[in-house]
C-alpha cells in the first residue's frame, strides 16, 4: 500500500492491525463517551439555536468520517461549546432563529468550514492556526465561556434575552429579570446546583464511603445522565410543559436526513443556485474563524493526549479529517463540529486506542436517535442550559490575566483586547482584533530591536554591552550588536540608530555590526544596509560586519552589498577589532 | 524657549539663526523649484482629475505650513505623482469626475489624511510606515508609474479612456485608439518627444558645445518650462482649442479660497453635517493609505538628502508637518500633498538650506496664480500629460524584479503580488495585498525556524550543527539550537520538532536547548516550553536551557517555567554537556 495513501487515510494503517483487545478498549470508551454525548449534543444544539435533533445528527456521520482520515486515537469529535456559540453568532446574523433559513445557514456554515479545512489540510496550511497566539486563545475561550453562560440564562430562568454580547445581554437581564418564569427557574437552578454538587463532591464523597476509585469515577461520569433522567421524570410527572416550562418536545425519530443547503428547502425555489451562493459569501469569514478555532482546540487536545502515550498526531491530517467531518455534518442535518476538549479527555481516560471508538460512539448515538427520542420529550431546556453552564465553567481561566501581565505586557494587551471585545462586541470581532493585535504587537516589538554598543571584556576575546559590563572600547571603532533579525519593520530603525550613534562620536572611522543574533536579513533590510554603507562612506566611515551566520552570509553573497561594502566581513568580532586597530 | 516647543516647531530653532547667506541660498533654490513646480502642479491636478487651479492652490499654503513644523531643510512639499494617482482612484470611487462633489471629496481626502498624519505624529506612530517593506514599495511605485502613464494616454492622444487599472484601460485603448484625436496626438507626442530629448541630450549636448557645467545644468532644468511656453504659443497661434484640442482654459486668477468640505458646496443643503461625515467614512481607508505612502516617500527622500550633509530628520516631526500641510491643502482648495522625490532632489542640488525655501516657493506660486494664469489658457492638456509621463518614467524600476528574485523568494512574492494587483485591480488593492503578504510571509518564514542538532567541535568548547560540521554527539544528550526568537507563530513548531527528534532517539535522557539566537520568548512560546517540559518529563527526559540571553532570562524568572523545569539552566552549552555527561 502506498505510504501517501496511508498518510491521507490513517485507517488503512491502524485498521489492518485492529484486533479483539483494541475492540474491547475502544468499545468501553465509546459507551462512556456516548453517555456523555447524548445530553451534550442536545445542549450544544440548543446553544447553537438549532432543534435538538441537529445535535444528535452532528454526532453521527461526522464521527464516522473523522475515523477515516483522523490521526488521533483519542480525539472525540462532535458539537463543542465554543464552536456552537460561534455558530449561533454567525448564523444569527443572516437568519432568524427558528426559521428554515437558520437551519439552512447552519448547514452551509458546516459545509464551508469543512471545505476550508480540507483545502487547508491538503495545502498543508496547518501552520496558519499558529497565528492564534496563546493569549488570544485564552482570552477568547474565557470570554466565550462567560458569553455562553450568559446566553443560557434565558433558558435557565425563562426570561427573554437576545444578543451576541454582554452589552446587549446584561441590560436586558436587568430589565427582564423580574418577569422570570418561576417553574423554569426552579427547575434550571435546581439542576445547576445538583450538577455542580455531583461534579465537585460525588467522587471524593463516594471514596470516603469506601467505594473503589474506579467505581466512584464511573459513578461521577454517569451522574449527569442520572440528573437528566431525574429531570425528565419530574417534568413528566408534574406536567411542567403545561405550566409553561419549555421542554425539548418532539424529536423526530430516526437516522439523519441527507441535506443540501439551498436545495433541500424553499430557498432553491426563490433563487436557484444564487441563494446558496449569496449565503456562502455571507458566511465564509465566520466559517474560516470557526475552522481555525475548531482546529486549534482539536489539535491542542489531540497533541497533549498523544504525547502522554509518546505518540504523535499529524496536524495536516487532522485538518483534512475535521474537514471531511464537517462536510458530513453539513450534508446530514448537523452543524459545525470539532474535537472537543472535555469529551476527548474522557475518551482517553476510558481507554480509547483508535478512531474506531468514534465509530462505536456514532452507533450509540444512532441507537439513541432511533429509540430514545420519545423519552426526551419532557426534558426541560432549563436542564440542558444547566448542563452547558457547568461544562463551560472550566473554560474561564482567571489566573491567565495575572500570569500574562506579569510575564509580558504586549501579550497582556492582546489578551485583554480579545477578552474585552469578545464580551463587549462578539466572538468574531474579538478574534479578529486579537489576531491583528498579536501581529501588530509582534511587529512593534521587533521594530525597535535591542542594539547594544559592545566593548571588549578585558583579557578575553569576548565583546559585551558597554552598559551592562566593564569593557574596553577602541577609539575610532564603534561596535554594535543587533539582537534581532533584520527585516522590513526594523530596517529603518537600524538606519536611524547607526546614524545617531555615529553622530555623537565624531572620531569614529569604523562601524562593526556584530551579527551573531541576526537570523535573517530580508530585502528591505538589505537595502537599508546598502543605504547605511553609502551614507557612512560619504562621511568617511567604513562599515564592517562580523559573526555573520552561515545561511545569512550565503544569501548576502547573492546581493551587491558585499561587493560595495566599504569595509570587510570578519569571522569574529575580536578579529575585526584587531585588524582595524592596526589600521587606526 | 522650551525644547519640547522647538521639537514640535523646528522653525523656532532655525528661524532664530536665519541670516542673509541662508536667505540667498534658499532664495536661489526657490526660483529653480518654482519653475519646476508651476507645470508639475498643473499636471498633477490633471492626474488627480481636478481643475488646474487646484494644483496651484495645493502648492501654496501647504508649503508655508510645512515650514512651521518640518525638520528637513530640503524637502519640497506639494502635489506628487503617486499620491495624485491615489487621489484620483479614491475620489473617483465616491464621485463623478468634474462634479462639485469630486472637488469636495478631494478636499475631504486631504483633510482626513492631514488629520491622520497629525495624530500619528503626535502619538509617535511613525514606525507604522515601516510596515511598508521595500519590495512592497518598489512594486507599488513601479506599478503606479505604469498606471499613471496609462491614465495619461487619454489626454496625450485625445481618446476616451476610463478606469483605475490596466485591465480596464488597455481593452478600451485597443478599442478607441482608431478614433484618436489627430491634432491632440500630434501635440502630445511632439511634446513627449521633445521633453525626452531635452531630458537625455540637452545637458551633455550643451557641454559638448563648450557650455559650462553649471549653465548646462540650469538650461536642462529650465527646458521643460521652455517646452511648455512653446506649446502654449503654438496652441495660441494655431487656435488649437477650436480644432478640438483640450486646453487648460480659464484658470481663476488670485489666491486660494478658504474651503470647508461639505459646507462650502451644495452638499450641506442636502444633508447638513451628515454628508461630510458619510464622506469621511467612505474615504478614511484611502486617506490612511495616502498618508502612509506620502509619508514613506517624504521621509525616504528627506533622510537620504539629510544624510548627505550629515544631518538628521525627525520622522515624527515630519509626520506632524505633513499632517498640518495636508490640513492646509484641504482648507485652501487643494488636494493631498507630500514631499516629492524629484523636486526635493532639485531643491537640494540648488542649495536649499532651510524650510524657508518652501515659503519662497509658495510666494513664487502665488505670483504665478495672480499674474500668469491668463497665459495658461492655451496650454494643451496633452502637453501636461507629456510632462507627467516623462516624470513618472523614473518611477519604474525594472531591475528590482531580478535583484529581489535572486536575493529572497519571499520578498519577490510580495513584490510581484503588489505590482500585479496594483496594475490589475488598483492602487488600494495592491497596497493592502502587499502589506498583508509581507506580514504573512514574515510569519510563515519565522514559523518554521532553523533548528539545528548541535555537537561538540572536537577539542574546543564550541558546538555546531551536526549536518554542517564534523562534531561529536554525547550519547543520551540531545543538543538543539533554535535560530529564531520563540513566539506564537513558531511555538507549536518547536513542540513538534522536539517531539520528533526525541521520538527517533529512544536513548535520549537530556534535551539541552541552546538559546544563543533566541532574542525573545513570548507568552505563547513560554506555554509551549512548559508543555514540552511536562511532556518530556512524562517520558523520562529532562529539559535544560543553555546560553539564555540576559533580558530573556530576566523575563523567564518572572514565570513558573524555571521553577518547574525538570533540568537546569546553564551559562554555556559546553558546561551543560560537561555536567550532564557526568550524570549519564
């Protein structure tokens, strides 16, 4: 079998080695993840503004498709908190929630995001995800957690709330809180309290009662499902739906339909292919952002879980697999999916070894869709909201603000900007501003590099910063060490700095640039060096270079600089000063 | 006097030292520049799509205002080729050429660009101009030269042409060329030939005839004015206007009017302040681009001329002065101005010493506006077009393509993209794509840094790349040198590379990162190092650092990394290997 084919379809590799022991391990993990995924899939559909079945559909085909091309044995693909929030924000901007156009747009978003990921994976553009710096991701994820929690208050308390950011949500909450729906609030807050209690106390409590660690762990994992069942039972017995508590209601029984946005619904009647095309144009930017965020979430958790077993994952293969998976979500009535953080950790802990665990999970969800949906009728939406709020609490990282402020102010600015704008304006604005700020701050930082005047450490061949060390300077020779690669953003600064340093030292006849920290010189910096050379020469000063790295020197030899240089290139700064002292 | 006030108003400094000899020098230069500026100001107004007087107006108040705050003694401010082209493109997008709204929009553009420059200068944001890399500027300026030449063909040949890019202009030219206006073409091509001949042959020709170098030089500078006068005379004698040759026509005699966009014209009647506000919103992006391009052109020529006299200019002062100058242009019937390249060189060569030369030039232009405008009636627009085409020929740099291709492929991509998009789509698209490409290519380049496995040069304390040198590796110890600062774009690559290198060396117990080329570690890279540390530790490998630079170590000490590091920080890589060999 060709290695290239195996690289694209890792299933061809692990599938051949599949055996009974792997089957058992994957099967056990699949049961645990299925129990977790049923309520989560419903809850994330609610968060995305879609009917409950969309969550179930997004948890079947995408998982099977991921298994064909994915390289991680533990990643649990499906609807996830942040991407569901982003889906709600971007789809809500083009269609009214509850309308057929809304469902349509969610499908298109999944298709677009799948296509973007597939193309990026095929073109090996996985590195683009690196443009999301850690502070931007932290700020974005923390703010998303708060936004998600805020957006669920309407379901939890039965109040009217609409909006994509806190500036819209909070005043409405303040205004509408007095008119909250008491039975809904009671149900929601009760479920929330119970879930928090179970999450924090159940495992240590059981252990204290002498239950084995394994059994306590399993009980803690199954507990949210028990809370859900309890809520369904209460809701059914008390007939809460008749008291105005919103319940999930009728979920169509059966497997996912085949869907094609713009063709399956009335949109095709009104605009033929024009309507889906316009929809795609309106949604491609959010789809790109969802792809990036989803990919980063997926690859981060996938990598750290793989590393624990000294395995590796292939980021580009992950991109392609997630792409296929999202295409599948768009074609089978779902919405954008990704490898979720919490479920993947559970999958890993439960012993999943290959992507086959995902296939078994999909089978579990299919069984649920076929046989359990009537049971979901009485499930209060407030209970699902409570499930979401408990899950997203872990997203909010308070400590990161202090840590980042302490470590690097520029990173802190990017963090705060992303966090603030995500909360105050929305997910798209926050993410775009954060990425732009990261890049601008990087350019700003490197645009004024540290340039030290260096002198000789007495009795050695070493040269150090004259401001930090007691060193000797040779008259007539100015040694400068640039602590940064030279490129367009700092080329002019170099010109300025050298001009300023020479201007205050009228006796200088030689400038030696120590290039030990210069990893690259781009075309802009090359022109600046040529300009510096010409200007210094015009005022009777020679320009020399020392300690130029191999690859940098190779490249300089392809330019005119070395031929036109008024001075020389020296292997070491010491040799330069030795040779020039003789001349002076 | 306070130094801060002098920094903002350099005139307070040089004005006090002004004397008769400076007056003479500046006065002579002003006469030469005035002779050059009269035809150029008319021509650039034509290029910008404005009536001729706008060019004269833009050459008075802005020059005086620049003199108050400018730090360059030789910069000749006024209308310039590239900014005039950009004005035509951006104003043409919001109003029809020839309408009152068009003039209005040009004034608004100058005001906005002035305000942007003032704010940037006050906030010391001059470094933002560095984001325009040399290849982007080269590609943009060369393409602008070709676009300007193409846009002037309609005046030169008397054909109908409309558009902002070659894809629009060339097919029209092909289609409309047969219907060119013969008398206009004869006049235009004649003037073009004569100007080219004068430019290339007059000075050497006169010298061959025994004329002194100085006189030949002066004759060459005055020649374009003579060509202009000759054309006016021919046009008047042959009554070309009656044969359909477009002439400048009636230019209002007198000094500039006071103008306030949105108030001076009918726009205020329809929308009050809403109209100028909407106009400002539509024009702020082009205004920002014009500011950046104008500033870069200005500061480049200003700096290189100042350096020839071992003087310096202050980029932020230049920004403020150009900002004031553009505000002046917007308030006195002009359009965006900048320090032009060719006129500044002439100003310098003619001996200008202080910004007062600009004030005298403005007086010269005022005299022209008061007394010479009737003479301009018969000046054919084709002659002005020829003037522009000869001037912009110098903008096109063919050699830069080969040079950049040869030196650095990434820079070549940015160059070609900027050049191609400017020609094919327009000035704004070209510039924005070029800047984006520069930044993306920079991030891409630094996102996969050179990471070398290093070994000991036998018998020394030096460590070098094992692939380039015959060096010794210690069993159990993996030495890695990262040739780049560690930041968000390459943090994940570092994780991957270390994981891959350790995976193929099962015997490794220590990884030593040699950080001699690491100038910075941002918060993202810090998290990656923490992740690498934890992952290596989980698989029984210790992580060490060596040769960490002072400022980088200072910062690391403010993080948790050093406390949690499984290994140690060594001063030199040699010490690290010595210490760890004992352990292994």
